[in-house]
C-alpha cells in the first residue's frame, strides 16, 4: 500500500508539473510530464480505468494547445472509447470529451463534425439536467450554424440557450443572449426581430446599470434605419446622443468634485 501511495503521489506531481509548463507555453515539457504520468498509471491501473482516460484527455489538451490537431484528435478518441467503457452511460466527463473533440474540429474548419459531436454532447448533458453547460452547448451549436449560414437552425439553438438562461442564469447572461439573437436578426435581415431583442437586452442592462446601453441604442437605431423607418431611427440617434452627453457630463462633474477636494 505504501508503494501504491508513493506511485499516486508521483503521478500527481508529474501532472502538476505538466500544468505549470502548459501555463507557461512550454508544450514539449508539458507533454513529457503528462506522458510520464500516463506511463505510471498504465503500470498500476487496469487498462480501462477512468483515471487513464483522464490522462489521455490531459495529453489531448497539450496537443490542442500546440495546434497539433491530428494528435489531439487521436488522444481524444482514445479517451472517449475508454470513458464509454469505464464510466456510466451519459456521464458528464464523456460529454466534456465530446465537446473538446468538437473544438478541435472547429479549429480544422470541419463544421459538420463539430455539429455531430456537439449534438452527442448535448444529448448526454440534457439527459442529466439542463444547466449552464447545456446552455453553452446550445449556444455553441447555434454559433456553428451561423458560420455554416444555416440561420434558421442557429436561431433555434439560440432560443433554446435563452430558455435555459432564463431558468438558471442571471440577467447579464440573458441580456447577452438577447444581443446575440438581435445580431442574428440583422444577418438574416429580420430587423423586427433585431429591434425586439435589442430592446429586451436594453431593459435588462439598464436594470443592471451596465455600460453597454449606448451601443444597443445604436443597434436599434440602425435597424430602424434599415427598415426605412427614418423618424424612429432619428429619435433613437437623438436619444443616444443625449444619453452619451449626460454620461459625459456626470464624468466631468465627478472629476471636478475630485479636483476640488
């Protein structure tokens, strides 16, 4: 037992050293220590142990950071096969590996494969519970459809993400999703949709006293202009001007107060 405990300590130290090298960008040294940890685990653990899958995933991360996508995919696939054997069905770690595989395919520009693995991860995640991770998957899937030009499907997934945010997340996340849908409205020239969701984001951001409201006014005004509603576009532009002037005035007053103290 003492030898086993020592072996575990050496594995953990190797992984910690690898993480330090990864953080400093020394990928070759990071790989060296991750591979050393993997070798020790392969000696002391059964071939299908989930801890070996974890080491494979750590190695994937280093290859991914190096930009060696072929090697990253190879190790991710090995980790995925092992997780499917050693872990319960629909385990969160398996979903995480599927997401990582999607990211590598995204770097390669293979959007069909990206979507395939995102969908697999989404099935696992939503079979357990709808939470922020499920929302992120919905958003990433929608963003991938935007890159492919499949805007209807992108809107579908953005709306699913929004539903989860409204149930589990704070107003800042909800506002961010409103903005994304509004921007998509501009891409598909559905300016009514764009105005609707910019306005929803505006309400939330003003409630949170956020600083992005001026850019939302600008977006709303631009969409009214594109719709040909020039009077409303002008009104929004004037409102934005007055808002920016009032903010600037408050800043000047604050500086003057500071200087007179």
